[in-house]
């Protein structure tokens, strides 16, 4: 590549023939990517008057010789400055992400930039870009959250297990280890799981437990039961029920002589610990013992 092609290209001084020749060089793609990235940057506020005063003062107090750089070194300097700007821009943009998280026995309500609402369950987290929200309504979710989405462009919830896409609706997503559930309460939800798209109309849910997928109906609820201070399960392995009890009450749960893969159907209170313990243990014929901040669920041996 001729040394002056870059300068001419940046100044739109190349002829059509020269542009075609420049695009065939291996350097073109790199320079094009740099320029495209720079086009997305926002310049900081700049005080021109102050800059002129500073430059004048420096000239008044400094004398020296002028050194002429050859074109090749000049282009390297330009590239270095561009690289520095890109690095600073990347760092700046990366700090714009908004993150909200909850601990055990804690919840949070979030209003997004477009007035969409998120209710975050215990031990959960969402992250999103506030600056770019109008261009891309995307949420990264760990844990469980209920969404009431304002009408608008596509709204996406990304999880480790799958991706949920809507335009404007109400739905719940729970994304835990070996457990993924999406429930639609209004409108239509599209779920991408293992490269397969599944559409859920209002009143339907998708559940993936230990890699096994099934769909079911959401009966009798206009919103998830946990928003009404209750955790509800339908044919869900006991281990996930105990995990949720642990999250809601911030207690350490252990088991003894129990089949934690047995299926559980029922519910428990998220506000009354003793009632919750009885609601979990009775249907499964379990016993429980409380020691400080620990709960032991066990089965008596014959």
C-alpha cells in the first residue's frame, strides 16, 4: 500500500480507481474497523477558548526546533492515538452497565429507562446498558425476575440456559443451576432453548429440569406466586424446593436419608418460616430440625 493512501482516504481524496485499489490491501479492513468504531464515539465537551489560551501560553514560554516526521511515522502516530481513543471509549462504555442484585431473603423493584418494570426475587441479578437502552432493550438475568414490559421494540432477556424475546408483555423467568422456567402471563413470549424456538401464549409455561424440557399451563395466576409471598411448585424435584426455601429465609439447609429427586407439588409461605417448614415436610413425610441458622430435613429410619 502506498504511504499516502491512508491520508487521502481519510480526507476522501482518493479517486474511484484508487479506492478500489486500496480496498484490495490487507490494511484496509483494519483501518475501516477503526473508523467505524470511532463513528460511534461521543466526544467529550471541549473548551476551545481555554485550549487556545493554554497553547498561546506554552508558545510564549517555550522555544524549540521543529522536527518534521516522515509520513510513515506520522501514520503510526495517528493509529496510536486512535487505538488510545478506542481503549478509553471501551473502558468508559463498560462502566455504563447497570447491575441490580439481591441476596437471600431480599427482593428489589426496578424501573427500566422505558418504564418497563422488573421485580427481582431473592438471590438474583439483572444487568443492562442504560446508555444504549433505546437502541437495544436487553437484560442479562441470573436468578428469577418478573417482567412487565412496556410496548416498543424487541425486549430480550438473556440467561445461561436460554433467551426470552417479547415486544410488550408480562412474564416470569427463573434461571438457576439445572433449572430454567419461563411463564407467560400476558401477550406472547418466544423462548430460544438449545437453538429451538418455543412460543408461549398467555397462561403457558416452559420448564427445563436437569436438561429435560416440558410445557405446562399456568393455572389461576395473573402473576407469579412469589410476588404474593408464596412459592409454588408442580411436580418439581424436592432439591429445588429446598433451594428456594433456603433463598427465601436465608437459612442453611441440609438433608439426611432423603431422596431429594422425588417430585414435590405444593406451596409454602415466604414470610412465615414455621408454616413453610410444615408445608414442605408434611406432603413428603419428612421431619425437620432447627439449630440456629440451620435446618435439617430428614427421614426417620424404620
